[in-house]
């Protein structure tokens, strides 16, 4: 699974990326995790808010999910 967090570079966006990266490092998800703070990435995806989570190139969430919602989105048991 490829996960990309798109954000503005704000602490909320970076924190979301770090949470997802940690889940991957702990083996709770099998994913390549990337972060982009390039506003053009958001525009190119047609996303008008941030942060955004893309899973395998598809928008999975716009906004900052709770830990419980994040686990559900990523399929963490």
C-alpha cells in the first residue's frame, strides 16, 4: 500500500504524517508512507483542504482524523 499525506506544512499535517509513519514502522500497516507540503499536489488532486490522505493514489480522507478513524481508514486491527 502507498500512502501519501498532502498538507500545507503545518504542525497538524506533519503530525498526521508522523502518526502514519509510526504505524508503518511498528508493523501495524504494510505501507510506503510519503509526505508532501507542495500546494500544487493538493491542487492537482482537486483537494481544497488539508491534510489529505491518499491511499494508492485515491483520496481516503480530507481533514485531520481522530486516532480511531485513522486506524479504520488504514485497516489497523
